[in-house]
C-alpha cells in the first residue's frame, strides 16, 4: 500500500492519499465527536501529513499521522481473470493446468485466488496476455 494511517495505536494502509486522509478524519471524529474543521500539515522531507481536529478555533485531541511512500513502489495491473470451479480442489487445479497448457503465450501469473463456494472449489487465476 502507498499510505499508512496511524492513530491511537492502530495502523491502517491505503492505496490513495484521499482515502488515508478520510480515514484519519473519521478516526478523529469517532474519538472526539463534534469537530469544526481540520488542521493538516505536510512534512515534505518525510512525506507525512499530520491531521488534527479543530474546535472553536483550536486544535484538539491527538494527531493522526498519514505516512506517504518512503521509496518507489511498483503497482502492476493484471488485466484478465479466469475462474475454474471443480467438485474437488484437485479437479479445479487440473482444469487450470489444462487451460494454461493450451496457452503457451501466458508466461506470468499475477495472482491466484482460492474460494470454497456453494458451487464447489473455485480457483481464480489472474494473468496478463
């Protein structure tokens, strides 16, 4: 994740800055109740945002810290997904193996998801191709 929110001993991670700042504000409101506004300061060297509630023109309560990236991170988008549903896990994996064997152009998988559903054992394969 790209941003980390720290407040009252809890840490939550988000991919987007807006979502992280919203989380910080919500945590403060849940903790303090009524808030008139916000004080948000950005430390460019650390790439951190310090969020505090404002009531009656004064900062109140603890500070929520939103930490930004400390180093470059690469996010890849996997464009396609295929789902195999078998009565047993072995059947779902065998179906996936047979399908992949017919597609030698697919050399990299992005992720594999596994779910047991009412229909059977579901294997999701994410790939680019």
